[in-house]
């Protein structure tokens, strides 16, 4: 059978992950090798984990999880009058 995860973390689930004293790993979903590191500083990073030809587990960092805030402006505030 395929290597599938039983847990699928959504955006809201990732935001709610607890910050602990040590870095820990949580599986995000499909594929099972896609995981997230939760650091004591609060930074969360996505990575892929896989095994090389020798069998050594390797982690490849993809990107940081960032909470994006969108500021909405009125259309007339974006115009510059000369």
C-alpha cells in the first residue's frame, strides 16, 4: 500500500500547534514525508524527509510558515495626487 498519512493538518491546525521547549516534528499530510518543524522560538518550517541510498534519513527544508496579514485600504487611499 502507498505511504499515506492518516492526519491532514489545515492552516488553522498549523497555527494552533503548541510551542514547546524543544523543536518537534508533525506530519502535515499527503505525502507522508511532508512535515513541519515547530521551533521553541515559534517559527514553523515545512520540510520533506526522505532516505538516501544508504538508508540515512535526510530533511530538506522547503519554506517557513508565515502568517500573512492583509491590510485593506480604500481605493482612493492608494492613489497619489500630484
